[in-house]
């Protein structure tokens, strides 16, 4: 190396500087690749993803954050919110049973929520049912209507494929207070829990998974029609979210990995 630098009339430090440039370029490429796949990842999650396959790059978070800032990857988009909770009804309401409670195993607490998805000429509605412990989606449904079936379909699917939870938690929307929905849960031996009206933070786990789906799939896509939306959202939930997206609350592993570590045998 010394002889080569002498022949080229270069300082020895230039050899190492070039190596660092190559390393920086590879790191930038890896960060850009991760950001392309997961546009809302912050520097902590990007750092954790860099350490996983196929990158296997060990780097400090401050360096990752600096590079992301330079690459303009820290900007977050804001979108208006449309209410999907019809809480003004005469159906029975239930107390909040999960306040201050953290699930210790899969299928202890399921959380549910509803959001909207914009199509070119209309809006459709997405209902999600998630396991609080593993963050795995237990069921979902996309519908033109905010009626009872919107939430009943994912619940039926979840109860058919997984053990019934000890507690089901949601907001006080009419879909979750509906007699058919309540009967399914009671027949399964599940306690019913609801957040107080006007306190979405009491259903924070469900709110966060909805936000993830909106920010990382819905806001980044232009759906041609209902079939297109169902296919793309389904791919995101069943493939990307369940098996590829890492969660800081899970120790930077995926929901599928979390459940595999808890129980190697799938339900």
C-alpha cells in the first residue's frame, strides 16, 4: 500500500479515506433500500434493520440519523382524519378492563379498530383485530359499509383460527357494541372491554397499528378500485407487516418471529 501511494504521489491517508467513502456509500444504499421498503421507519428502527439480514451492518444510531437527515428521509406526512366511530347509540357499553394492563402472552388481549381508505371516487372502511402481545393481526376486513359485518368478519376469522382471548378491547363504536358481536365474544368466554368515549389513547395499541397501515401502505398507494385496495392492503398486512416489519416494542423482531419464539407450533 505504501509503495502504491508513493508511485501515485498520494498521501497514505487517502487509501483509508477511499475505504471510508465506499463504506459510507454502501451504508447509504442500505438505508435507502430500507427507507424504500419501510418509509416511516425512524433512525432507531433503521439501525435495527441494518443489523438484520441481508445487510448485517453494525452502525451507531446517531450516524444513521445524520445520514437520514442528509438524505431527507426524516420527513413525516400529515393527513386529515375522518371519524369512523359511531358511539352515539343505545347499545350496552362496557368498562375499560385493560387500563394499566400489559399482555404477557399471545391471545390474552385482542384490540380492534376501524379506519377509512380513500379510493378514486369514494371511501371504504378497514377493520383490524390485533393481538396486543405479539402485535400480530388476527383478522381484517375491507368493506364499502360501516355496518356490523365490517367488524364481524375479522372476529369470526380470528375465533376460527386462534384461541379466544381473555379480553377483547375496542372503542365504543356501534360495530363493537352490536348484539351479534357481543354474543360471539361471550359465547367464546371472552370479557369485553371498551375505551371511554373521546379517549382514543385508551385504545392506543389498535390506534398505532392503524397508523402503521395508513402511513406505510395506504398513504403511499393509489388504489384503482376496491379489488386493487384489497389486494395491496392484504399483501401489506399478511406479508410485510406480519413477516418483514420489525417492531421496537418486540425487541426489533417481527410479529411472526415473536409468536414463533413464544410457540414454535403455529395455531
